């Protein structure tokens, strides 16, 4: 095993440098430097300002890839044009597919649940790469824009495997899958199906699922119900912030973004430019994220010692201005860090202390750079048969007029018009005149002779598309396929 770990370090923007300095001071006094070297990398607002739309330099990318770990403070993203969120870019670029956050009640942090004596201790695992966070968006017509939602079986398998492994490591007995598979039957349906499949390998862990809206209600009513929840990207993002509210806010929410090769540990709150430079920011979130990082590299002893010191500090009513007993004067960022340092070796008395192992051993190994992008596959032997196509047209015609013209265009092709929908709701051959429509229709063509399934490829659908394109403005196109004989597309609402 390596004796030392090298970690890329990016303090961040706004209050980032202040809270990062506080965390590094605590690490130094706790002896983290005996096993860890930090290497500064340049990223964030200053890099955006130089015209680099990624928000990070080539040198930063190279350093992160060599180290395999990034510890970062909050970073700003230009509003409007100029670049996408650097936080999302980092996770996606380096394949950090699982976002792990731990939400626990902390002493001295007043919440509805702390006043009621209800302890909160929840892990949320969020898929980090796919979903609407692919950022694939298009304007399709004058009135309609689209965001494409991508969910892959390998992506699901990665995050579910991580969720069950995390539950096993922490000794948790139940894992919930949050989803909306009752509505998004194919995307969330795949996420839920892969949860159940991967869960079969963990017979000692109970598997449950919950629809996302019921989950949000239950988290507010009875958060003690949940130990670990795994969710798709967008839903996981929302639930993570909801869970942060249960324990006092984002200032107490650590975050780890875990990949097979590279992982990122960060504060999830903003840059707080209104208080930047005043020395009053709360470093707790970044410190807790740093403790997740220390455990990730194998420094279990030092992480436990620091966490116990933090808990003892909070028990003594030491707090920054954003929380704590109003009768006790707040301290600044550095004084808060000094108090944690002063409590190193002290155990909390009001809640269970973290067990302190005898030794630290660096177990993390930096990644070996691959020569090509890795292709992930789950289903390798599936048969795919073309059965039709959905053509999306931009028009202000009525559904009936549109259907009549399209039926004439389809004459002489293997396909017949079977359905027209608008905003997902069927408007032809049946529907309601009360269904309001916009200038974007989905028109579905399917093989008239089912014996042709498996006998034709995409060519006839492209030929049909060309014929329609001569008469209509095409906004989008999607071949329809059966996979192993099962329909690979959904019906319209009301179909």
C-alpha cells in the first residue's frame, strides 16, 4: 500500500479560501500531513474570467487525473453565457457517478427535529452523470423547447452497486430506491428494475422503493424512517437539499462524488459573496466533506478524532453567526477552527462518539490512466427490431387535418399512421376537443404487416421521413424498436 496520498486542492470562490484555510489548519494540527500532500489547482471564477468555458485549466485537469482526488471549496459559475456549472462539469468529466451525502443531527444546531428529540441520520446516494443533467436541450419550434433525459443500464448499475456497498460498509439494514416509475415508466422504470436486480446480490439488506413525492412528504413527517436512499440525478439533487434542511441547512451537509478512478469532495453550499472576506463563514460542511475524503483514502483514525473534536466543539456552544444559541456570541471562521483544534482528543458527551481506530493506513491508489474511454454495457445480447417511427412535426394544423395529410403520405410505404399526440397526450384517432395543443405534434407510424418485424431495418423509416419532410417542418425523429420482443417505447397519455 502507498504510504502517502496526493490530493488536488481548489479553495474555491467567495468564502472558499477562508473555510478551506480553516479546514487545512485543523488537518495540520491533527497530523493529516503525515500521510497527505495537497497540490493546488486553478479553477473557478478566475479561470472563467480568462475565457476558459470549462472553468479549469489544462494543468488542473492533468493534476486531478494524476492524483485521483480533488478537495474543493464552493465555486461560482457565470450567470447566463460563458460556461456551464463547473461542479457538474467536474463530476461528469471525471466519471464521479455517485454523489454521497450524509445528513445527521448535530449538537448545537437547532431544527424542528432536534427540538422534538427526533434524531436524523440519513445517507442519500444520487446518480451523478445522467438524467436531465446531461444538459441536452433543443428549441424544437417557436413555442416548444426540449430537455432530453438519458438513463442507462450501466449508469444505474454503477450507482446501485455503490449504494448497496455503502450500506454494507456502514451496517445499514434497509436501502430505499426513490423514483417516479409510475409516470416515467421507461427511464425511472429502468432505474428501479436495476435497483432490484443489483439488490439480489445483497440478501442481507432489505430493499424497498418509494415514489418521489411520497418520499419528500415522509422525509418531512418522519425522517427517522430512512437510513439510505438512492435516486436518479435530478430527483436526488432535490431530495439532497430537502434532507439538508432537516439538519439545519447546506452548511452542515457534506458531499462526496465517487467514481471508479477519480473522486471529488466538496462543500455543496454557495460562495456567499455577501460575507466573503469578513471571516465569519461556517466551515462545517467543507470540514465534514474533508472527513469523508480522509476515510476514502484510509485515514480512519484521524477522521474520527477530528469528527469527535467537531462534535465536542458544537456541544460547547461554539458557533458561527449562521446558527447556534443566540445567547452565546458567535465566533469567526478561524476561531471556530481553533476551537476544533483545541478539542482534538476530546470526545463528545451528549451523543455517541465516533470509534477511533488504533492506526491510519493509506489505502487509496491513484488511477492508472486508460488509453481509451471505457465502454460500459449491461445488456449485450439483446435483439432490436424496427417496428415504426415517431416523427415530430412543427405545425399549427388541427389533429384531424394533420392526420388526413399524413395518411396520404404513408400510402405505398410499409407503415400506417396509428397515433398523433401533443405534449404527450393523444389527440388522434381519439381524444378530447378540450385538450389544448401547441405547434409540436408527435406522429406515430407502425408497421402495417407485423410479419415484417425483424425483416426491415431503419431504411424504410428514413424514406418515410423524407416524404414527410417534403410537406412538413421536421422538429425531431425517433425510430421505434422492440427489444427482445418487448416494446421499447411508451404509449401516449390516453392511448
